[in-house]
C-alpha cells in the first residue's frame, strides 16, 4: 500500500468516526472554540510587552522595544511595595484560608446529627453567592465608624477609628472577609472526597479501639490528601492573581500604601493612563511568576509522593 492509499484510508476512517459520533464532537467543539477564541488567541497580544505600541500602527506594526518596559517596572519606585503587597495578601489568604475548609469538612463529617450538618453547610455555603460589590458594601456598612455594628463592637475592646482607612487593617479585612465568603464553598470538595472513603476502614478502626481523633488523623486525612495536594497546587497558581475587584473597591487614598497590588496597578497604568505596552509587560511578568510557582509546587508534590496535576 503506497502513501496515497494510506492517506485515503485514514481520511475514510476519520469521516466514519465523525459521522458516527458527530453529536459528541459538536458538544466538545463549542467549549473548545470558546477556549481558543477567548483564552488562546488573546495570548498573541502579549507581544505588545516587547513593543512601543502605537494605536495607528497596531500591535504588529509598532516598533520593537525589547525588555524596556520590564526594566522600567523593575526599576520603578512602586515595584517593591506593589510586589510585597500582592505577596502578603496572597500568602495570608492561602495560609489562613486554605486549611479552614479542610477543618470544616472534617468536622461536618464527624457530626452525628444530619439536620445540624445541613444547617451548617447551608449557612457556610450561602455567602459564596454574594457578589463582590455586595460583599464590599456589607464590609463598608459593618465597619462604618458611625453606624457600623462591627465597628461598635470593636470600639468596646479598644479598636476605634475608620478601619477601612488604616493601612494596617486592610489586609486583615480583606483576608477575613474572603475566608467568610469562600470557606463553605471550598469545603464541598473535601466533603465529597471524604464520602468516597471506604466505610470498612472506620469499622476496623472502631474494632481496634481507635478514638474519633485517631480516625480523623489516620483515615480521613490520608484519604483526602491527594485532593488537598491538587487544591494546594491550584491555589498556588493564584498567588499573584489575587482578586482585582474586591481590592479595587476596598481601596482608598488612606490605605493605598498597603492596598496597591499588581492587578490594580495594571488597571491604572493600562486603562487610565493608556500605557498599554507597560501594563502588558507587568501582566506578563505576573503570569510568568504564577506559572513558575505552579510548576515548582507540582514538582515538590510529586517528590514527596502525593502525586500532582501532571
């Protein structure tokens, strides 16, 4: 059989496969088209970071600038403060917020009353449906120094003043409000992982006289450890991509020193000041750091024997 015959036979097999399962390919094709159009094609715009972008000449017609805008960002007076603010917010949210859904899932798994479990799940899950704008409005109302209920309680223990205007209070406000909003939703993944653990393991542990804490320590946690590792890798990839909307809405002139992060700085440089190449360079640097962190965390996870994303 020559090459032409081989090619024709392959084409015939492909046509038969498409004709047989065309519905499946249509279902796959729509999200694939979405990904290509809105996720991969825009990546070509990153070349703007290496060019002196001019609107009249377009991205490809603009002259090359090399690493000029990366150097400009690294040498700017705001670089250290913006990077440190981004990392402090991200790591604070990761260190404080990541274990809490696991603890909540383990606690609910040990709850004896099904009604109590449902009530706690509903109450903890409900804040996730609150939009960022509504969340920030609630924070502003609760912490208002004149009419805020939470501000009134805090004043009784000596914490007074406009907390939203204090640079030292911005990070705790952001992290704690985020924990309140997302803990219940994140716990669902671990609750599902706990439900897949073989019940015979609990029976054997009970026969051996294991306490509830010992069952959690030696059965539950090892059972959901692969899920924890995967979620940790995914969360690590968001370290530099901390939410823009919430930070921007909570931001004001008084707390700017601790609230200015990379995403808000990119918005102001790119959209407000129209420095498109400079803002693209900052965004590309941000994405490169995120990709590097994901690769490193995944490699560490594989080395310790708990698997990874790839």
